[in-house]
C-alpha cells in the first residue's frame, strides 16, 4: 500500500499537529469542524506567512513581491499578505475593492486581466492603481480615454505575450496565440501610442508565462526568454521603465509524485539574471506576483464521511463535500487526467494507510470524485477527511443546478508576524 506520496508529506510538514490530529493555527481540526460545520475551508495564516518568508529569503531584498489575490481573495487572507508587506495584484474591480478595504496601498497594486470593464478601468484610475497592466491595443485606448475624462493620468504597463512558450507549466498563459497580453511584435506600435497619449504614464512591462511550474530550471530559462524579449522592446519605450513584472507561476506539489519546486534555485537564478539584465532597464525594479505558491498550501478543505459502502469490490467514502465547492481537487478545473490532491485522515494522521478507497462527493455525477484509489486508514461514517493544497483556486460558488447543496463555511486561523 502506497502512502499519500511526497506532496502529502510536504504539505503536512507546514502544519502544526496536536498529537496525531491536524491543528492549523494551533486549533484542533475536529474542534474547528464541530464549531463551523462541514464542509469547511480552513486557511492557516501561519502557513501563508511561512511561504512569504521563504520567497523573500530566496528572492533577496531587491525583488518586489506581490500577492496575486485571485488565488484566494478571502479578505482576511488578503489582509495578512498586505500586513506582511506585499503589494497586491488584482484581476477585477471586486478584487480591487477587497484589497483596498484590507489596507492595501493602491500605488502598490497592479491590475491585470483581459476584458476589464469600463467601470473597472475607471475604478482603477480613480483609486490610483500603481500599474494597470494593459492586455490589448484597444484596452490602452480605453484606459487613456477614461483617464482623460477623469482629468487623471493612468499608470500603465504593457503585458507582453512573447513568442516563446514555457514548457513544464501546468497552465500556459504566454507564447503563441493568447487572450492575455499584447503580442511582442505589436508592442512597438502600442508603445508609440503610450508615448503619444497624454493621459497615460508608462510604468513598465508585465509578462506572465504560465502557472503551476515545478521545474526551477525551465522557469529560470523562461524568465531569461522574457527578459530578452523585453530588451528588444526597450528602444521603443517612451522612457526607462520603473517596473518589470515577470509574473510568478511557482507551483506547489499536488499529486503523489510531484516534488516541490526548488525555489532556492529559482531565487538564485533570478537574482543572477537580474544582475545581468537590469542595466538594460535603467533603474527599474523587478517584480514577481505569486498566488498559488503563497496561498495554496495554507488551505485544507475538510469534509465529513456521510457513508461508507462497497460496490463490487470498491470501497467508496461518500463525503459531504465535492466539486460544487472544489472544482480543482475533483479534477474539473484544467486537468486532463484527474490526479488526486493530497487527502488524509486529519484527526488521525499517525494511522498508516491500509486500504485504497474511492473518495467521492454527494453530487449525482461521476465527476464528483476526489480520488479513485486514495490510500487511507479505515474511515467510517462521521470521520473527517482533509483535502490539502486547497488554499488557492479551490473555492467555487455553487453553480446553478447544485444550489441545493449548501455553501461551505470558511474559517481563518493562525497568526502572522509582519
Ligand atoms: C496575471 C497573473 N498573475 C499572477 C497569477 C498567479 O499565478 P500563480 O498562482 O501561478 O502564482 C496569475 C494566474 O493565473 C495571472 O494570470
């Protein structure tokens, strides 16, 4: 019988335990589940703070860090990252409102994302967002018009879609034809417009090549490719940029055989790259925006076994949580082949797995499956199961059709030391 693999061992190492029971933020998971009900998302700010400290340590003091709050826009989670001194990358007007309400400085926010609405653009200009990352030539014109109408100057970066692709990213968002960013070959003309438009101020460039990358070497190679592409654009810039934002995309191990990204190697590689490339960009600061790496591992989705049954030799644990709350862990968000997230018996972590069971949710669809062969100790009705790595891109409001199922509770525990 295999255990839960490297990914489970890795993520468990980030949490406190009370005996053999998971104790996020020092609170026993059984007590949290009893107090808040299940299904329940628990976000441990202490784990998030560990990840920030790690990223800071490996990136050094000169690389600016942003939290991409699309990963987890829970207000208390966002507040923690703000208090830890990170800038916030927002992807909608709603996110901007949350960030500002949680104390983020608008000047330290960036706003990326295709298809920004007129209202969102106006909101960002009004708030004084530090960098509106423009995703298309047309969007630049909209930003300029809105700024002119408001009698303001909008801070803009151009999001560049380089020709190169990043291989080894779970989700590729740069290279080839993309909804995101402006193709590098179109950028000189757009920069000429930036120079001509009175109501926009050029901040710099943004490149986001892809998410969920676990290969340090490939990632650093892709950063080199991005920087080389940007250097070629520099002669067209109206003036020296103040910010070069290379995105992030640092992955976390989700699946049994995934190994954690060698983040120290990414840090060393990036610092060496920046030492080489910074002279091409004048006094610009290098920025990174990370979501999953910072928030993903702080979250556990806790559900309770409602039924245990055997069907033709397969044991099913039917839980009260499922795809209606957690598209990603059930393999319904971007996975071609469903590989399970780390799953464990959170009130008895010392018990060795002794059976492989199917862990499924309560919806009438075979898509509602956390894993078909999950190694677990024998669990019975009423026991708790934790789905780890659920702090980023997990929560999904119930889509229509599943509305009869209640929303999950959410609770934030733990402390940070800014
Ligand atoms: C523009 C942008 N920045 C940052 C992120 C965060 O990426 P990750 O969670 O991989 O760090 C994303 C994710 O889609 C993104 O689109």
